[in-house]
């Protein structure tokens, strides 16, 4: 068994939208937007394609690659890391998860281990701290996940093909760390109870293409009320999207992106047109394949 990466390897990891309204730290959805990471054996460490402030050994994908190797008792390997970045940084679309998943997957591969979704998910979740982004990033589709003594349970569902997700990504970052600090330490019992049925309602609505159910279920009291003030375009976007026919409107992960869930292309086009001018917006679908890993030529 070889203990270094001998050939370049590309890991493609989808963007994810976590929480989906009432499913705080539990629900997540993989989207048709991705980051790719090519790890190539090289005499010296090199970074290309990533935001300049991450072009050094603090790069989360690079760090995770070598931390994964260290956890297997292997020394650091110098690699050239080349990225294509489709997922906005600190945008609530799981950019950190893409780096962590890629680093774990490449680290395991460099030890000669076969691609193993469960092991990648377990390790990535331990690093990220919550499973709702890494689970759909690794497995694809819609996931409900939780962790029991370090073991991740990931329940995956298919998403009805007519769903379109209008994703608005304002040009400012909200760091997940800061958005988590905005949350209260405790919640009222009644509020926690109120979330449970709604969480299940979101899953059922996405599986079945039930827009009315998604609208009724998409009311959150655990995180959105505290995070709205961090996203100055939230109120205007929410009102515009719901008025234009979106079935539901969520903060994506911890923001700043927001998602309007729509049924069908025509509805998505209406909602897209209603988004206030100047905000970057795209229409995405659910991504079903999750992470892929393949040798490549560079
Ligand atoms: N493309 C990237 N290249 C290198 N590091 C990245 C990249 N994307 C995200 N990161 C890392 O993840 C952090 C952002 O994480 P976070 O605030 O959780 O954002 P998100 O909500 O997008 O996951 C960045 O500060 C950086 O350390
Ligand atoms: N459940 C987490 C999800 C954070 O997602 P991200 O894409 O913003 O990193 C939270 O809401 O804090």
C-alpha cells in the first residue's frame, strides 16, 4: 500500500444549503454548483485558483488533507493544490464543507484507501462540527442527519425533480462562526416542539413536490429570527420572492445567501426577475451525486 498520493486526483464537492428553514443543524440539500480541488504530487507546495488570502498552508483543504494523513500516522505530503471555486466564500452555501470533504477524501486516497463515503462523512463531520452541510456534500440530495457518539446517521431522500432553488448571494460574507454566536444559548420548550413537525413537513414537501406544504412548514424560530439582522437585504428579498410565487424562503445555512424554493421553471423565472436589482442570483437544482473523486491529468 502506497502512503503518498502518486497521481493527481480531483475531488468535486457540491455546494449545500443547510437548515432549510426549520431543520437547524439537521437538514441539508446538495445543489448544482461546485468547488473542485485537484491535489497533485509536487516537489513544493503550491496553490492556484483559490482566493488569494487562502493561497498558503492555512488553506482549509490543504490543512485537512495533511491532518487526515497525520491521523493515519503519515507524514505531511507536499502537493500542488489547484481549485476551481464556484461556491461563494462564507456565503451560507457550505464553502468550508467543500474544502473539508475534499481534504478528507484526498487524504484517505493518499494513504491508498478506497473511496469510502461513510468514513469521509464521519471525519468531515467531526471537523465541521455539525453534519447538515457535509452530509449532502458527501452523499448528494436531501439529507437529515445527526451524530451519536461520533457516528453520523445520514437519512437521504430524493428531491422531486420540479423543484428549482433561486439562490440569492449578496456580495458580503457572514462568517458561520459569527452567525452561530448570534444565537441564544437556550430556546423555549414550546419553540423546540413547534419545529419538529415542520422539519418533517419540509422533508415530505421536497420529496413530493408539495409547494403548499413547504410554505406551511417553512417557519423557523431557532435561528432565522436572530440572523435576519446580519443580512441587510433579507426583508426586501423575502417579500419580493414570496410575492412573485416562491413556495418558501429560507436563509441558506448561516447566510448571507438566501433561497427561494419554486416549483417549475416558469415560477423560478418569475421569482428570479423579482429579486431586487444588483444582487447576484442563480437558479439551481438539487444535485444527486454528492462528492466525486477521480484521477486526472494536470
Ligand atoms: N475556496 C476556498 N478555499 C480555501 N478556503 C476556503 C474556501 N472556501 C471556504 N474556505 C474556508 O472556509 C471558511 C468559510 O467558512 P464559513 O464561514 O463556514 O463559510 P460557508 O458558510 O461558506 O461554509 C473560510 O474562512 C476559509 O477558511
Ligand atoms: N447549521 C449551520 C449551517 C452553516 O452553514 P454554512 O453554509 O453557513 O456554513 C448553521 O446554521 O450555523
